[in-house]
């Protein structure tokens, strides 16, 4: 526990490298600026913003283009996309921290998933000199909304010279005060959940975990048998409501009292930054960083 109390100070005041050099305090307002940098942009505009930020941070990155064949009732098609990946650390085991770049057509894509992009960018900025004991890939996945395509391509073409230890996915981070973690399946992600629970106990944030979590990029890793979780920040009570909605097979919600707040704007033209808060982004940052930092340096 002492390790995680110390970690909170690290997150709130500085993110240290091996020489404990301080860097800028985290800022939910700055993360909101990142959200606005992708909000309402075309796919190419969202990519360009992320690449511009990474270049400004002095962080090297790879852009991995892909053409993924798909089939549906409408027939066969090819989905074009581009993942952006930052490689850090030098270990033989790899951790992946990811968020998706794309948004559904006509949606501004602020919370879904400009919020996840913003948190990953802020972690990268503050921890770019961090001495990671694992190799860590910070991934901005493309075409999540078209069937988790970018993350599936990443998993299928992953560097097999590494052992993939865990994937942490950020999707919907910008509204509310409750941490919602899923999909938690006993025996499948126990090692990672040890550090999720340590972050929960250290922060004392409102917290819900569930075996049931809406479709997101963690599922590409789960399908390959790789340990994974997703983290969201949602309105109080939304974790339970979202769990019931997923359990129902995504059936239409008839009773407004059962409607998760997040679903009122997600995938709509109202997915705007005006409905988000800097505090929610800071909660996501703190919780995610504690989980990543703990897993990377914790007892194995």
C-alpha cells in the first residue's frame, strides 16, 4: 500500500524518471484542450492532431497503415485505417495502453473517444522519460467503430518476440465520477486486477467492476487470450446500468431511470466536450497511471 500512496503523489505532482526529475503537474484543463483538438474533426484531422502533439512532446511514433477486408450483409469491403504507436521501455514483456482515434459518422467524438486519446496523450507527455521495466506500447487505434479493426490488426501482427503481459484500454473518460472497469473475468485477468484494485483502494473513487462491458478494443486482446481490461469514467450508477444493458444483449431501454447517462450522447451529434469535465479526465489519468505504474514495477 505504501507504494501506491507514494504513486498518488507522483501522479498529482510529478511523474518521475529514474532520477526523479519533476515534470508538469497533470491538468484536466489541458486534457480538455486535447479533446477539443480532435472534436468534430475528420479521421485525417484527428490523426494529424495526435501526430502534431506527439511531435511537440518530442516523442517518436510509428504510423501503421492497414487495409482490412470485412464482410457483412451488404457484401465484402476493405476498411482503410492507420494506427499510431509509441514504443517505450526495454523489457521482454509488453504492456499496451490504448484508446481509439475514430468516431462514428456525424458524431463529434469528444467523449467517444477523444477523452481516451486525451488521457493517453497526457500520460505520454508526463512520463516520456519514465524508466519502464516492461516494454510499453501506447496505441491510438483506428476504426474501432467499424468492428475493432485497428486493434485486431495490431493483435494479429504483434511482435511475437515479446510476451504480452496486459492491455489497458481507455474508452469514455470524460463525464462523471465513477470508475467503471470491465470485462472482469475470474482467472483471466487476475494479475492485472491486483493493480486495478490497488488503484481503487488508494484513490477511493466510486468504483464498479463487471464481467459485462460494452464492446471496445480490449476484446481484440481477449480474443487472442491476452490479459486485458477497459477503464471508463461514468456518471454515478452508470456502471451498474451499463452492466445490465450489456447483459440484456443491448436491448432497447424502455425505462428512462435505467438509461445510463453516457448513452444519451454517445454515438450522436451531441457527443461534445461541453458535456465533459476536467475532473473526470483527471480521475481517469490518476487511476490509469496507478494501474500502469503498479503493473510495470510491482511484484511479479
